[in-house]
């Protein structure tokens, strides 16, 4: 953890990705950062599909009932069920017929981490989990946060920037991880655009909606317009960029 003036930064490797905690309030945030780090590793221990001792892995093998699992499993699966209804089944916690809520867990974990920072009094911060970000307050007094969206065709180029206060941004695509997104209706890899970004107040939902939007493809823009407070950006395989009607300007 590094602290410079009114900024505290911490980077944590967890869940097979990198999380960054960026607090823009002056003060000693050692306890707050420690609470977030413990939280992230707790989520990994409970939800990892790669750790054989996680609750999710044990449930998948039939060794653990939902009733006996960590209470957070029930909370996450309830979020998955709600997202499945909202997305018309394009998002599910059972991709390919196997229990796997990871399409929502990372966003949920980051949003909960942000809540923990707020609980410790850090009102202005960003928590980034592998490119999915929950932002609170401002980057500096009077200055909104700005999140750059990387061009999936050229990872060195920022395609668009989204600015605001108290919002989240999630992305989905196949550039970094290959065809890992399952279309619940076919059971096979989704054939979506090059990339999708979703913005809104909650990273839990933005994460799930970004996955669903990738599965929907071009139809996602019409669909997201029916979901209050959320907006989407789609990057086609030919590089064309399209946005929903509520996508932030600028």
C-alpha cells in the first residue's frame, strides 16, 4: 500500500486477476484497505470454480447443500436469479448447465468492497477488479471520475472515456480470455461483438448486464434502454461503435 498526500493506493492479486483500491481522501486507511483485502480473499475462497475446497466447487460436486453453504452464496445466487429475469435468460448462474455465478461475483465483490470503504469513511474512491470499476464520490474536489474504455482491437488505445460520480462500469468480451461466455440458449460459446461496456449505479448488475449484452449482440442496445439507470456501448468486430440512448455523452 502506498500513500501520497490525499491519495492511498493498494494493488491485490486475487481471483486470478488484479484488484486496485484507490482512495482519494486524506488519512490513514490501513484498516479500511485491510478489510477490503480480507473480503476479496473470502470471496475467492467461497466462489472460486478453480479451488476444489470452495463452496461453489463442493456444491458442484454435490458435497454441499445451499442451506449449509456460506450465506453469501445464497445472496449471490439471488442476484443471479434477478439478473436472469431482467435479461430474459441471457444471463444465468448456471451457464452450460453447471453452477457458475462468476459472471456476477467479481462485480458484486467489488461493489461490496466499495461499500466497506464507505463504511470506514472513505467517501471518494475507486475499486477496480480486472477492469470492472465501482466509483464513489469524486477523483478530486469538483472533479468527476473518468474511466477509459480500451479498444478491444488495439489494447494500447482508449476508445471512449466515461466520466461521473458514484457510478460503475463493467465490460465483457473475448479478446483477453477467448470464447469463455456461454449462450444459455445454445449451450455453446456466445458469438457476440468484439466488446461491450455497461455503466450504471451498481457494478453487481452492470457486470451481469455486460455478460447478457454480449450474448444479445446488437439487440442489447434496445434491451438496455428498457432497464432504468443503465446504458451500454457495443464495439462490433469491424470496429464500429454503437451506444444506447442513455450512454453518457463526452
